[in-house]
C-alpha cells in the first residue's frame, strides 16, 4: 500500500486466513503481516492499532453474518461451505 503523499513510504501487507472446521462451527485464524518502508515506520504503533481495530470489526461482521444467515436460504451463485 503506497501512502499519500508518497514521501511517507509504503506498507507491505500480507494477509492469511486458516479455516478449521469444528463440530458446529468453523474456527477462523487471521494473520496479518505488515512490512513498512520509509518514514511511516515511525508511526507503526498507531498504524498497528488501526489495523487491529479494523480486523476486530471485520471479524465481528463476518461472525454476525455467518450466525445470522445460518439456516436461511442464500442467494443463488453464492458458495458457502
């Protein structure tokens, strides 16, 4: 991700998901790797907090969707396993 203005640097982002099936659920492990380059490295404590907050928001939304949609008919063409 190139920041604006460009002089602030670049943050490399790698995101991994591991899904492990359970009896009545699926466990989601989400791993995020950030690789900052340039002056942005000085602000990484703030950036990491922002990424954590967004990760928690996204995981909660995913959980609510999965639990709220359980048993309901899904739109044609949408695959869930």
